[in-house]
C-alpha cells in the first residue's frame, strides 16, 4: 500500500477510535450522573462526560485532515499577549453577568435550567466543591472551545466569511447548552469567544476567557448560595447591573484592542490578494495554510 494510503487509513482509524471514545465517555457520564443522588456530583459527572465527548470528537474529526491535530484545532501560539487576553477575559465575565441580570430582569430565569444549576453548585461541600469547579469550570472551557472554536469555526472560516463562521459556531455552542434561555445567552457569549479566537488566530485566548467566566460563575454561586427562586427581583439593582457590566465589558474590549498590533487579526482588503501575517512562532502548517480569498 502506498504511504499516502497508509497515512489516510491510519487517520481514519484514529478518527474512528476517537469518535467511539466520545460516544463511550458521554454514555459513561450519563450513567454515573443517573446513579448519583447528590445533585452536585450528578451535575459534575454529566458535565464531565459531555465535555470529554466533545474533546474526543474534536480531536477525532481534526485527525481526518492533512494538518497536525494541534494546528487544525488552533492550539498554536496566539497573537494576543497575556495582558490583552486578561482584559478580554474580564470583558467576557462582565458580559456574562450583564446577560444573567437581563434574564432575571425579564423574568426568564425561572423557566431555564439556571436555578437547578445554582442549587446543585450551592449544595456542594468539601471535596465536591473542587469537583464542581473542575467539572463545570475548567474542563468545559477547554473542551467546548476545542470543538466549537477549534474544529468547527476554524474549518468554516476556510469556506465562509469569518462573521458567518463565528455565528454558526456560536449557534452550535448555544444549542449545546440546552434550554432556549440558557442557549440564547450562550449564543451571545459564543459570538464573543469566536471573535477572540479569530483575532488571536488561536483557541488559547478563548479557552482562557471561557474558563475564567465559568470559574467566576461557579465560585460566585458557591460563595453566596442559590438565590431564592420565589423572591421578587430588585429591578433597580438588576438594571444597574446590566448597564454597569455592559459598560465594563465594552471598556475592557476597547482597552484590549489597543494591545493588538495593527493589522493583526484583520482580513486583507478586497483585491489585495494577500493573506494576514501568521503569528510569530506559529506551527508551519498554520503558516502555509491558505486563507479563503475575499469575494
């Protein structure tokens, strides 16, 4: 068998193994979640199963291409410095808090899975708090970015305009979060994360932002406890939170944009016929991979 044929067969076998592993870990997570009576552990096992399945699926699907898996998923060095990434993470956290406050203000929170999430996280004690932080904060932030921004968005940008690719990946990201209320908020956050991954030409900054947002959400609920579902929301305070958090998010993004070198993350002008300069230290596959031509 020619070398190319052997390589293709090996990639197909690796991909099939990865997809089988994705199905297996998802089933295992669901099985453990169903058997567990403790709400925090049940939620954590289910989330770990889904996250592991998404990571396995992303790696398996990326293995079908000609690029190294790491390059295909955008795991190379980012164009953004640590300070810029930190500001973008702050912007995402603020945006997330603004959306959550808006959901409460509209009276939609009771019709979503968010109260169940709060109750499960608030019920965690001792070592279970670490489990919840890892299962709901760290692991999903990495796995979901590998699948949505790494495999999906980066693949779509080769065939579609960046804005369309970011929107489609964000839509899938929203669907992964279940009920319409939570999915709508996740879609908005997915647009932000997709933009971060695009301007950074890497999923690393998006992972940092995602993990930071999840960790803040889980940690805040763990500290304050689950809010009283029957209590009347303070509308004045919620309006102030929406406005304040939105302002913080915009200011953080504006400040972060100053730290992005001119021209980086931008598309070439129509008719220019040139691709953006690859990030310094990027893998060779990223440096040579063609960009889709502008219409």
